[in-house]
C-alpha cells in the first residue's frame, strides 16, 4: 500500500514538472490546480474507502487541528512555523495515509484563518507529501532517529517551497521560460532557508518528546483494536 501511494505522489509531481515547461497555449495555473486537486481527492477517497476506526479519525482531526492552529501565531514570522514538523512526526509514527491526511487537512483548516485561495490545494498536497515521506522514513527505522528525521525536515523546508514556487510560476509569471523559472526559485531561496532552519529547531526541541507521546497513543490504539477483535 505504501508503494502505491508513493508511486502516485511521484507520478503527479513528475507530471506537473513536465507539463509546466511544455510550450502549449493552455491555462497552466488552472490545469495544474486540477491535477493537484485530483491527487488530494484520491487520498481522501482512499481514506474513506479504508473505513478508518473512530480513534484513527479522532487522531487525524486532533493532529491536523494542532498543526493548523500552531501555524497561525507564526504567520507574522515569514516561513518559520511548526506545522511541517507536526505533520512529519505524525506521519513518522502512524504511517503514510495518516501523515498525508494530517498535512492536507492542516493546510485546509489553517487557511480558514489565514485566507483560502488557489494556493490551498498546493499547500494541502505539499504538506501531505511531508507527512507521507516522513512515514516512509519511519518505516525504515527502528524507533525515533533524530538525525535522519532532522535531515528530512531540513530538506522539506526547501522542497515545500519548490513545489509552491511551481504554482507561483505557472500562475503569475509570464512568459514561462527557463529564465523566469530560475528567477522565481532564486527569489524564494531566503524564505525556503528560513523554513528549513525552523524545521531543524523544532525537530531538535520537540522531536523526541512528540515521538514518545504519539507512540504511546499508537500502542494504546493497537491494544484497543486487538481487544475489540477478541470480543
């Protein structure tokens, strides 16, 4: 199942990158938003089809709300916020689907306060990828490994900005050339760097404690699930 999700993520991301540089006379901002929206809806559809337990739904709602609310006080501090860390640690502990759902929902909920717009589906997709990639890392490691997690969080400070830059480029920049593409990414580099450094700080300060709390909750969920099946 994880391979299916990751394949879909890579396919959609690759398709966006390829289509955005093709010299075709279409509205790429609208077209790319449709692709992103379909990708996000696919994950939501898979989650609904799975028939998640009430505790899992409550977990996703709680962590998504926490990630969304934590973003609001940091809105005045450009690019530095704990949302990426919270989404990633959730995915690291609970898995790909949970990580993506928390990231997507956090973007949607927080934008009710900070402002909805055509950027919302892109933020949902980007933070969803944060959670999914952290889940893949967690599945390869035993326990919480601060260094690999922090390195991934640092990388996502830039990856998140690069994905959002793609939306900005196809939506607001004309003409779509390699020169304007490079200029758009260079202009965002300071902000992406702040995001990456903020992720490092939050990972070092909160990583271990968040992991322990979420891991205990996951173990209780698993025990409760076994008890219900034995009744």
